[in-house]
């Protein structure tokens, strides 16, 4: 543990001794580990929120409007999740490490959900990208 790096956080000296693999507070959103985490979080939160909103909407709106809310929610979630996961290039070591950091049954499931969602719209380039990440997850979790 390097005390200079720790105290550098409080003085604003974030780059002292920093390597390209480290995440600084200034650019954490530009790191693959953040991208994979955001993808996973968005899909997870959508599934939890979807259950809650369905229960609420069933009490107050007609069935047609319930469907519209569900479709809109999926559209927003999967497009935003795509924004993050599309930045992953599974051929780069740093991106592989980020996926390995998050790999679990949930990430694998969320990748499958995403592939299924994009298949409905015939977005096969997106499906292929997600499938590469999914295959890497399966290979690395064995």
C-alpha cells in the first residue's frame, strides 16, 4: 500500500504515480469496469422496478396502457444498457478483466436477456457483440 497515493486523493494529486490500469476519480466513467457495472446495474434495476411498477399500474390504469409502460421501460433500459456494454472490446485485456470482475450468474443472465431483446428487433450486430461477451463469461467462469 502506497501512502502517497492515498494522501494524494485528499490533496487533489490524483495522477501521482498512477498507471494506465488504475482508475482515477477524474475518469472513472471511462473505464471498462464502470461500463460493465452500469450494464449489469441497469438490467437488474429494470427487472426489480418492472415488478413494482406492474403491481402499481394494474391498480390504476387500463390493460393497454400497462403494456405501453412496459414496452417503454424496456426500450429505455436496454438502449441505455447497450450504451455502456457497446464500449466493451472483449479482445482487450483491461476489458476482459472488467468482465471477469463482474462475472456471475446474474451478468450471464442479463447478457442473455439483452440478446433476446435485440433479436426481437433484428439487431444482429448488437446480438453478436453481446454473444462475444457472454461466451467470454462462460469460458472464464469455468
